[in-house]
C-alpha cells in the first residue's frame, strides 16, 4: 500500500484536531477567564530506505535516504497570557492582575480558575458561578489552613447589637467589613495559587483547572505575595482569545485538511492505475 495514503490520513486527523481546538477557542471568545489553546504538530517516524555511509579511501560519505510517514499532534498548549479587563462594578467580581489563580472547592477536590465572577450564596459563602466555594485564609493567617470565605465569619465574636453595614475586597485580597459601631474589621483573605508550569494544568470544564503531574503542586498564598498578582475589585478578566489569529488558524487548518484530502485522492488514483495494469 502507498505510504502517501497513510500520510494523507494522518494529515486529516491532525488538521481535524487543529480545527477542533480553534473552534473551541472561538466559541469561548466571550467566556470570563478562558485561556486559549494552540495546537503543535510534529512529524512521525521516518522509514529508512538507506542508511548513512562514512567516507573512505575509495569515495565520500553518503547521506541517509528517509521517507516520512505523516504528521501527529505533539501537544495542545494553553496560553495563560492576561486577558482584557471588563469593569462590572460588582463588589464580588474579582480579577487577578498578574500571575495566580483563585482556589475553589475544599479538601482534595480543589480546582483553580481565573474566572472571578463570584457571588454570595444563602449561607453567606463566596461561591463561583458553578457553586464551588472560594477558598481563603483567616485574617492575619496567610499560608495557614484554607477555609471557606464567609460573610458571617465574625458573627460569634462581635459585640452585642453590632452588625455589618457594608464590605469591600481590597487589592490585597482582604475582605473587610464596616460595622454599625463604625469599626472596620478584617473577615477573610482570598487565597491565590501559583504554579511552576501553568501549561501543565488539566482542564476540567467550567473554566477551571486541576493540578497534574507536570503542573507542579500549587504554591498557595495571598495577592501581592511572591509572584502572585494583585486583585482588582469590580472587574472581570475576559477571554484572551485573539479572534484574528484564530480565524487565520481556521484557514490554515482548512487548507491543510484539503491538501491531505488531495494526497489521498491522488494515491487512490495511482492505486487504480496499478489495478488497471493487471487487467
């Protein structure tokens, strides 16, 4: 069977994957906190028709003769560049200006996200749009045990008759409440996770990621600590998808798919000629 036929098939598969990745990027162009993905190709093993020969007393060396066997997808690489900022004015909408990710969930079921579209649930917990609890630290205990961020965390320690009248989340990630006795009190600190290799994170849907063997363990802390960025309240980070680049990738994938289809068609015609010779 012709090697070109299988090379053409591998081209169809690889370019189809590129189309899938590009289509997903375009579909999420307006998704809060979405990070685009690029497709990386690599060639497959080459068949050696003749090995290389060293030069000798009777003649010079010869180069190897090799025929490639097609293409394959080497990786789908995440782009963790900063997305544009969109002002919402909502106090619970948060954006990380710089490196880091919000921590959602609890225990071993933690995921990480750049989508800071948070709100309060009926129990006073700060939650994501999918209902996962945002994790943080008790005031003055950055790097301690992670806890759920809850508006009523200080309820048991307040003087009698004192109630919260308003709250704010600063660029340092501290949730501060203003109370009826005109005193501001720190309620919690938003936790920020950083990774040695963010591209190694595993996507788990809902614009969230899970740590993997190649991402490294999450390095937990608070905003502005180490390489972690500051927080911007009342602002959301939008998708970092570049539509002009994605439409270009669509054309490249389409042409690559068409060219591979042409290779298969031509190979089929050659095989047909061989069959006709037998007749």
